[in-house]
C-alpha cells in the first residue's frame, strides 16, 4: 500500500477502470495485497436496476463500471456506472422528488462550513441526491465530546471533521465529487471556497467566520442557510435575490468580522443570543448560556436536534434548487412545541347514514304515473337533465342544459336521457290505457323537447315493461367472470334491433380485458382533467346531502381500498401532481376492475345521423333502445352498469380537444381502439357502453327529484 493512500487526510476513493491498462495494473497490485478485501456488487445492483418498476433509459454501458478502492477501509468494491448506481439508490425518492427534479437538483454545488452540524447536513444532501458536488470546510478534528451529535465513531477520533464527513459520503456514493478544505475557511481562501457554489450552508462556531461567510455570500450573490439546532431554528438569507441585505437580517448592526475575531466563548454569548433571539431560545438552552465559561465549555447540542436540522436544510435546498418560494427570513420547526400539542386523532370511522325511506310507489293516477315513470329514467351521474311538465293532456320532457357536464358533449348524453324518459312515459301511458302520439323536436344546440299526448290507446308490448321500470337500476358490484350465454347476448341484440338500434358486444376473456384496459385509461383522463374531475366529485353524495340527485356514494360499491383511493384521488392537489408527472395509471382501476369482472361488455348503437342534421333526436331515439336492452338484460338475470368513457359522446376529435385539451390525442386513440374492439361500423354510432355481469343485487339505489304536481298546469 502506498504511503499517501493510508494517510489520515485521504478522503476520496480511487475509481479504477479495468479497461485502462494502468488502472488494471493497479487493481492487480491491490489484489496481491492480502490485507485488502474485494467485493463485486455489479450483478447485485444490475439486478436491482432491472427490478425497478419503471427504470429510466440510461446511456451508460459496461464501460462505465469501476472498481472503487477505499484506502481507509482497505477494501475494494466493484460497481456499475454512476447512472445505474444513482438510479437504483434514489428510486425510493420518487415521487417526493421526481426524476426530472432529481436531475435539476443534481446540478447544484453546495458548500458547507463547519462539520459538526454540517456533517449531518452534508450526508443528508448526499443521501437525497440533491446536489452534484459538495464542498466541505472545517479545520477542527473529531473529539470524543463531538460524538454526542456528530455521526462518527471512535475510529474517527483525531481525524479532521471534514475528512470524516467526506469519507462517509464516499462510502455512500463514490461517484459524488466532494472537496475538502481541511484548514477551514479564512480570509485568504473564502472566495475560493465560495466560487462556483449554488448555495452555502454556514454551521461553524466562530462568530467572525459566520459574518465573513455572509459577507462573502453577498459578494458572490449566493443564498445562505443556517440551522441552529435549538427549537429547529432555520435562517434563510437570499443574497442571490437581495445582494444589499444586511447579514444576520441586520440583528448584529454594523459589526464586522474583524471586530468579532478572537472572542472567547463567554464573550461570544451575547452576540449568539442576539443572533438567536433570546426570547425564542428554549428554556434549557437559554439557561445554559449563563453557564458558558463557568460549568459549560460551550452551548449544548443534541443529536436529535442536529438530525432535524439536516432535514430542514435539505428541504430548503430543494426549494431553492427547484425555484420554489423561499424568501429571506427565519422559521422554527419546533418538535417540543408540537409534542406539547399532541392530541388524540379523531376517528373517521364509517359514515353514519340515516335510515333509507321506503321507495315511493308508482302513483295510481295515470297522469301522475306517467310523470313518475319518466323521472325514473337513467341519466349520467343521475343528473336528471330534463324538466317535466303536464299541461292539459300533454306531457312535456324538455332537455335542461343547466344539468349538463363537460363529457355530455353537444348535450348528447342529456338527449339520450330525455329519450329514455320519454320511453318510460310511454310505457306508463300504455299500462294505464292513455297512450297517444309522441314527438321529438330539436330546435338548436341544447334545445330538445319530447312530448307525449295522453289519449285512450294502449300497446301490450310497451305495457308489459311497466313493473320493470320501478326495479331497473344500476349495479356496480363486482361480478363473477362467468361469460354471458351467447344465446342471451344475441337475444339482447335482437331487442336492440327491434327498437331501431343495435347491440355490439365482447364476451371473451381477452375481449373483456382489452375493454377494461381501454375504459380504465379513459377514466385516468377523467381524473386528470381538472374540469371533468371537479364535476365527477360534484356528482357524489354522502350522508346529510340531498340524495335525490347525483350518485349516493353507497351505489359506487367501494371496497375499503377503493374508498381510500377515491379519498386520495378526490384531492385536486394530488391529481394535479399526477398530471404534472404524467402518472396516475392506477386512477382507472375502479372502472377497469369492474369491467374485468363482467360477463360481457356491450355498446348500444343507433344509425349514424346525416352530417347536415341535428343528432339530438337520434340520441333521444337511442334512449328507447337503451331502456329496452337494459330491462331485458335484468329480466334475464344480468346486472347492468352503464360506463361513460370521456370519449363516449365525441363524434370528432375537435370535440375532445374542447373537453380535455391535455388528453385529446390519447382519448381519440382510445376511442378508435374501443370502436375497433367492439366491431362498431362507421354507419353506427355508440349511444352508451354497458357492463353486464353476474353480480348480487345492490341494496341501495339512486333516488330522484320529486315530480311536478300532475294536476296543475306548468
């Protein structure tokens, strides 16, 4: 072993490349030394890299591998290149720090003056990977009295504090450059220390050096941080933004570094108290200041407080490095105060629901029954986007644009609901023998009116569905994966054709799983598009809210894990971050899981209207197709859940750009893939997606707003 390699001041390991002849010879020489331990970690770390859930694309190959020699350990370790080591070691930072943010922070060079508290700060910065270079300064050596807070060991006694910190960091990441100023910072080397830094952290004991570092930071326009390890005091001085600001926030007045040089610990105490604010000191620190020079050599510090300081400085470094808000000033992260305020958490528990009222029976009066059944029609988010009225012998169902939503593109979903309501009204009229003519009128965007004239006719085919109207409901429970019988699916398709529409479906496992993936991806866009996300949450109703509109959350049939996912996914700040990160793949899991647990996935279709005609009437007519298929499916023992992907009512890509600008291309692609999967030809348009399953009945059903008085003119 060479003499210089075993010297006490060595703090950087040797990085040796087997492909380099000189390095290869050095490796052979070290292998010949029986006192040096060799460990090869390359395969182990490559395995960890390959196991990462989403490993980054790296540019380095085997040529970047190195043998790392630690003279002070008499040890050699073989490692992959720095990109793999960094990717694996920092993977668990995500997404408290994203990979993109990690790369930005890795451009920083941080200088730390003083390596008692500074040691912990430096190591924390290195562990978080939020710097690309460290510069450490301290002239002092490790003593046993330092080991109450400095994370060294007995083997470090007598060594320079900056060297000890640098060695520890090298054993964490040998590729991270660390410079050591083992003589500390002085007037003659301060500018050299500060040159090229991004941030300077000042943690030394000498008041004159504290002030000199600030004067230098002001010259170099550097942000300066100081953590004082008493009640979590953190000082931020943004000389980069305010080059004319006074050091220490001006609390020392006009004192210069030269005036503070050479003071004893007792003489420093008044200045320290002025800097730290006597009124803000903890009682034990304040009382101890009186004893300095008498029964105490210096002010006391605890390891826990120092560790906390490492965390707060690291948080400040991240903010500065990422351009987040961090003005000059001071704050306290006071753990003892927080412990004084400890309190029992308030258990959330399960929500307490009032008893559900018995469902209203269908009125006996014919006209009231017609209105009541119309109100039972399905609608997106149970919005009931219609206005019902009865005047004379005419029942009117008018589309109400105020109850629309972003994904109700062109009010097509509302028109579908109006058509379903008209069908229900006709069924009730047929049952009571008051069926007359019905019409649909569309007079412009969002203007659709369905009218039913009450007369004295009936229709046995319509009337036979009367009882089913009151029991038809959405069932979001998970079903079994037992496939729907082909004969049943073909019968449902025949029902749709007889009603003037069509039914396309997939019932194979592969087809259902493909549909689940596409619909789940669409739901991710629903969560990550701010307006749609807000509207989705506004649909949900909890205890104490008006359950006559919107979705009673109990009808969502959420499992415990899904409840948590919805609580988190309901936070705009959370989905905002996921959107920024291009993440959130799990946001569509609720829909995808239910679709996977289906017997079949079907789409109700209708003939594509001509381009020069309004499509609201066509969607309204599809409402009858929907109701007929739904009722027949339930009569055959299938549970029915409508699924409304964001792209459902879009008939051209420009409409998706208006609804979800950030995901329009994705949604256009998903729509095309879904139509191909379902086998929908160009001459047909999808009215709604249905999940059909073998699932147990659901005890809670969505309620409805009260119907208008059938015996008054509206």
